[in-house]
C-alpha cells in the first residue's frame, strides 16, 4: 500500500460531507507547494494499548474510503507499540514524556499540514495537538466543555454505552467514512514472534491433543483485578474437566500477580515462568490458544485481535464498552453483581461462573471428541 511505513485500513463510499471537508482544506489554504494537503489525516488517541487496538477497525475503514490518503496516528510512548509496524498507519507519531517530548509532538503535528484531524481523545491533553495540526476540519467529541470550541465538528455520544470500537467508527462516519463491515481488531504479528511462541510452547511441553487456555490474571489498577484464588479455582476446574493446559501470561512487572495464582492452584499450570515477551510474542502465544480468560485490560484486546475467544472478568456495565458481547460470539463477559450502594465487587464473582462461561467457547474451538478427553464430564468433579 504505502511502502515500508505502517499504513491503515479504511472503507469506501464517496460521501459529499467528507469531500467538502477536504475541498474546504484546499480552498482555505490555497494551492501550491508547502500548503496543507487535502488528503492528510491525523488521528489522535492518547490512551493505552487496548484503546489503540480498538481503533483499528476505524483505521481500516478510513483506508478503504480514502485509499490514497496519508493517515497518521498520534499515540503515547509505550502504548504506541499496539500500532508499531501496523499496515493501517502511514506514520506513527509518538508523544514522549516530559516537556521536550510534548514540544516535539507539537512540532510533528504542525509539520504534517493535515486536512482532517480526528481527536478520539478530546481531552485537555489532546487539544494542543489538534490546534497544532492546523486542520480546517477538526472533529472531536461533544463534551459540553470549554474546549469544545476547538473543533469544527462535534460528535455527540462520547460516553454512550457502546463497544468502543463501534463508537470510534461513529466519529469517522461523521466526516463521511462509512462504518466498517466488521469490527475485528488488528495487531501485527511477525514470523519471529510466531517462532518465539512456538519455542515457548515446545520448551513447555504443550501438547496438541489437549486444549490450551491462556490465563491473564494481571491488572494495572486494583478495581479491575479479580481475586487470584478465583482464577486458580477456575483454572483447576478446566484442568480437571477438560484436561486444559493453562498458560499464564503477563509482563515483567506482573510476575507477582501471576505467582499469586500459581501458588493457589491445586492442579498446577502447564506454562508460566518462561521469561519476558514482547506484545507481538504475546499475540503469537494467544494465536496458539483455544481460549483466553482474564481481567479487563490490554491483553484481552490482544487476544481478540489474535482470534482467540475471550472470557473477561469486569465490573457490571463495563462490558458494554470493552467487549462486543451480543454481536461477537467469541467475546463473553462475566460481570460483578451490584454491591451495596450500587458498588461493584469483583470478589462476588464465583469461579464456577467463569468456568461455566468458558465451556461453550472452549468446546466450540476444541470439541471434546477431537482431543481425546474421554472420561471428562460437563460438571466439575
């Protein structure tokens, strides 16, 4: 598409609103060299890995609608790895920490001479970059905030209870990009990533005649973390009833959270202490799994992008934003029942709930008859 730089995916149907916006760019800036190009698009999302992966269906739609456009994405350092090497982005602009990082990102936005800027953040942090882009067409969420004046087009519904990937597409649709026909997430996985995952599985003695279940019990914030004992019991049930091979995953700073689950398991995991992995290697590991179970966070969305069915444990109501439950049969959520005074308590989720939610997904991907699971019943025993 666009050579070696990361490029993006988009959908097509010439819409006059979008065409007019691009034509307006040319008229406002005039003609000639060094002026704003009408087919340069800047997309801003300054959040975590999962947020950027949820952006990929919208990027795919933009590429399809405007195949000749240059699409750049501004993301924060570290989280930008979700799109690093992606063929859905032409240029990945990285916001580094500190004053110098901020100044450099401002300069990059100015240098881009964008015709359209989509600010999917629409926050005090993102506004300076919207202004620096110089875009005549500046689209942001309508939040009834003082900063709303920054945008030439304001899109309502930023906090609607809608799967975030679908909500992102609404902003692009506002400037004439048709909604994508599918909302699968994309993450670039290399041949080296897959070779590393194969090596890890081989060294761990992972067998092909038994199901493989990835367990991600890690969380960056306590309110998103289900109890380690719950993960341990759910894993034990899957081992006893499905002979599942449990593969625990997490980053280098999350080993204590993983160890807390391992020490509580009675059956023992198949694989957990195998060293650090990159995001690409993690995605490659999930490609080899039949099911993923874990807390709400980036790993869940990486698993979804890898085509691995997911069971996510989260607070009541959050499933509407972070899963496509009801539309994607491979995404299931187990949410905490409302607690006193309307609070949500993940501790109230029982391991049996997670186990029962996992069975249909696991049996669909790894039917018991195919894996020699003779003697295994439907209920824990």
